[in-house]
C-alpha cells in the first residue's frame, strides 16, 4: 500500500495524537485489525469485528468497544475511498501507572484510513520468500490474539527489508512453520492446498479463512496441517496472503524458482471477485 | 506508589499526548525504564541508561536517543521531587504503515514523573506471593530487553489483583522460576541468597544487581541458579524487589507463612542507605 492520504479518528474525533498514558503505548495492551477498503466500504467487516472483539474478551477488557460505533466510524472514513487500508486499534484505555488497570477503565479506539494504490505488481510478479531468524513465541493465553505486542514481527520485517525479501516465514520454537511476518502461508502439493495448522501460535487471518472457503468451493482439497521447512522446499508452489495484499505468489524460495501456476491465479481471481461483491 | 502529581515531557516539551503513528502504540516498538526519584534526583541513573541504550541497540534502532538530553530532562523533572517515580519510554519513532521502519526514523521519548509516597507498608509488613497462570515466553532476540511488549505482565498483574496477591511468580515454559510480574525474586536457603539465573527470559533488574552487590559486601553468599517452585516452597524466606519498591518481604506463600528475617531487614537497610547516598 502506497499511502496517499491519511485520515485519523481518535475516539470519534479527528486527531493525530493519543494520551501518553494509553496502555497501548505503555504496554502494547490492545488489539488491532487491518482492513481492506474497496469502493467506499471495509471488506469482510464482520469477520474483522468478530476477531477484534474476541481479542478484547480474551485480554479481559472490562468494557468492550461498541461495534456499532466502530462500524459507523469505519463507514464514515471509508466513504468515497476507492481503494485503501483501514487500521483499527482498540486499547484497554489509559491508566496512571503500573501493569494493573483500574476496574472502570474505558477502551480507546483509533481508526486510520490510508487511501492509495495497492502493490499490484507483487500480486502479478510474485515475491521472493525468506526464512526469518526471529521465532514466533507466545503463551497459550495470548495465542491467536491480534494484539499490539508485535516486536517479533517488527524484527522479522526488518530482516525482509535487509535481505530484499517480499516476505519471510516465521517458525515456532519447535521449528514448525507458523506464518509470514505479516501474512499467512499456503503451499501446493500437486493440486492439494495446505496451510499451517495454527495451535499455540499464529493468527488465523481473515483472508486465510476466505481462501480456504473459496478453494473448497472450487473443489480444491484444502487442509490445515503441521508443516516444516522441508514441506515448503518440496512443494509445487507457495503463496502468502493477508486482507490488504490479497494473494502474493512466491516465485523464489530456498534457491528454487516457482511460477504462480493456474491454481493460484484461479484463487486470486476468485478472491478478488469475492472482495468486489462482498458485504 | 500513590501518585499525587504527574509531569510529562514528550520530546522535551510539556505534553500529555503522542502521535498515533508512534510505533510504541502501533507495535510496542520501544523500551522503557522505571526509575526511583529520591531527594530531587533519579537513583541508579547510569545503570538505567545503560540498559535502555542496550535495548535500543538490540532492537536495532537506526538512531539512539541522546543520553545527555535524557539526563538533562530527567534532572529537570526530578528537581524538587522528594520521592517519586520517573518512567522513561523511548520508541523507535513514528512511521506511516506496516512493520518495516524507514531508515531515517528518529526515536521519540516520553518522560513521566509521578511524585508521591511509596508503599512503605508493604516493605514493612510484607506481601502475599502467588504463582501466575501466565508464562513468560519470548525469543532469544528479545530476551532481557525491557521492551514495550508487556501483555504477559499485564495479564499476570490482573491475576494478582483478582487474587489479592502483592506479587506473583512467573514461570517460563519449562517450569523454571523467572521473576515476578513487576519484580525480581530472591530466596534464602539458610544464610545463602539465591536468585533465578536469567537466560532466555526475564529482565536483569537494576535493583536485583544492587542487592547482589550489597549482599556480597555484607559477606552473604549470593548465587544465580535455576530455581523451581519446589525450591521456593522449601526456602527459609523470600523477597521481591524492583527499583521503585526496593525490597518487599514475602510473608505468605504456598500455604506457608514467613517472617522477613534479620537478613532481609539488613539488606533493606543497606539498600536504602545506598539509595540515599548514590550518585
């Protein structure tokens, strides 16, 4: 996403700043969603909201954000935006000191709309994929929550930049493939589509879910299973995905070159069709 | 610390807000220190600065904060404060979107002084200690950095609140004792003082270092070693420490009651003496 324009709402008001006592800054105590905006509306809204609210519940927020307010603000920002990205951050709120939060704390919300063009070239030409030195860790209590503690992803992304990779694979501490630094991963074994089973770690991407559904509708056999780097190396093709980028085919990985292949192109087309028509 | 008054400097200006694009909010991409202020000056300043700058280096900040500027601002805030807490947050800076940071990004700094009275009662009467359900995880790359990804501590602290504990022990995924939610831990085995060896996880507290030094100067045998919950249960006494609280003796743990004991009281007195005289 090349950003052309950014509009920000903080608790419903146009603003570009937040209280330094906000626990998002102090501790990463919050959750976020990054949502594609297409033709003036946020795509897969309900799925994003469900995950965001589930994250707030699992972090035991005393008060949940009002999803109707979030929807109204998201629609207000997205109106008139042909294509863009909407990032929503919800934090537990502001508190004066220490890890403990007062019982009456109210969540803060930040909505940021960046309108602009998408990385169409990477969807078309594909990317080089590397393997991050940075592992995905995280405990059962925090697993799968799209929370604001994202230093592992930041360090992984810095390695992508340094190495010239479009994306990198992140492993858990048992050497299992989890996901990309900002995406989920799929691999082809002939005509079968596999994606890492996300247990203790990793985020169940909305786009990942939609791809599994779209693929199944096309009669493609899709399975979630444990994958290691050797499975990737032996695969017949790979791609990464997220809500903003859609599908990026991998054209170079571990010394091998791949082409996107008809099946990946089919999924790209089906996914874009769903985005254009989705509520 | 009961906060009576709070003064905040953001990049040197009195302010209570920060850019929503700051990566501290977006990703927890920064480090912090919490420093005791005594008689108008930040205690153990150099040790705190060394750790903060080491954290910035390990997170591969392109630019480090200027420690002379930090010192000047810290002194300015602390002047006239009899007793208080100074929190310093340094983030990688603000960036427009995504985990990757631009090469020319400049760090942001937030200094918050809370003047007020300390929890003297807990130093005197001691606390009840529990064991957190929340594990300490974290990869080699992030180990020991006092970074802003603190959700594990937030969840642990919430459990302390719910259970009425003054502090709780946090274990790593191999059941080894690491530290408290906001403190380091020491236990007595007769006259020997033990503290968890911090390898892959845990923060080497400044106060922990000072206690090891003060104890050694008193002729006490101090060792860092791997500890399990059974070692705590069999111990002859326990205490937790951090730069703000000093030493809190544990008077109740795992169904047993303890008294603070002469050795712990001696260390408390020696530590306070050092704080009163330290540069």
